[in-house]
C-alpha cells in the first residue's frame, strides 16, 4: 500500500515558516528546514510559494498584521480615553517594545530585514497614512506638515533602535528606562506639535 500524501496548503506552510523564524530568527530559516518541519520534499514547498523570498514576504506581512492588530487595539483604548492624537506615536513606541520583548526573533525579522517586496506592499503604506492622518498638521503653515513627518520618522527610528538594542542586549533597557528615553524623544521631536493639532 502506498504512503499517504500529507495534506498541506499555503496557510500551513506559512504557519510553519513563521514558527521557524520565531524560534530561531531568519538565520534558522531555509526551505530545506521548512520542508523537513512539514515532512515534505523541498520541491513540494514550491507548489505553494514561488521561492524562498515569497515565503519570507508572506511571513513578514503576517507578522506586521499581528503587530498592527495590537497597535490598533492600543489606539482604540487611547481614543476612548480621549488622548491627544500626537500621543499615538508614544503608544506606537510602547507597542513596539511589547511586541519586541514577546516575539524577539520575529521583531528583528520585521524591523531589521531589508525585504524590499514587503516595503512595497500597499497595506504598509495605508497603516502609516492612517496614523499620520489622525494628526492633521500644517494647514496654513508652510513646511509644518513636512517637518512633522520628518520628526515622526526620527522618533520612530529612535524607538525602534531602543527596542532592537534591548533585544540584542547591546544596551539593556528595562521598561521604565525605555519609557524615560521614549518620553525624552517625544518631548524633543513631537510634543511641540500638540499645539498645532486639536484633539477630537
């Protein structure tokens, strides 16, 4: 009697790839290891994804969706508390920290890797635009909107760098120290815009 064929689909392959990256980071991922984890031949994986990069893009998008879901929940609780819209970026830093400590390998994969195809995905731009649109700034003030976007970018780079340095243990930041540093960056780069943006 012949061997039973293992039933898989692209979601099963994606779950297994995500599991490998969460357990060991990008360094632990290969299609050979993925196929071994699934009990399939390496060529069978390509029935579901065109190549290894396509698998990594799918993993990155799934991870970003999970991160964004947590951030959206945080924003909703802020809105219910009638928080100022610019302070959403401080909430963003907190969610980066939480996600990074809970899922360090996935965080490093999402925020350190240079998968160009992920950056092109329209959902990523839409999430970012939605956040910026909460903070209408610059009406009647030449250059203010561009300055705001630049300062948001600087703030996000600093917050992300703090999370990565914590994960990689270059500088160990406990949550209290992380918050103090984020608060300093917020006061320097974003707090001045609170005067230009009216809360809902």
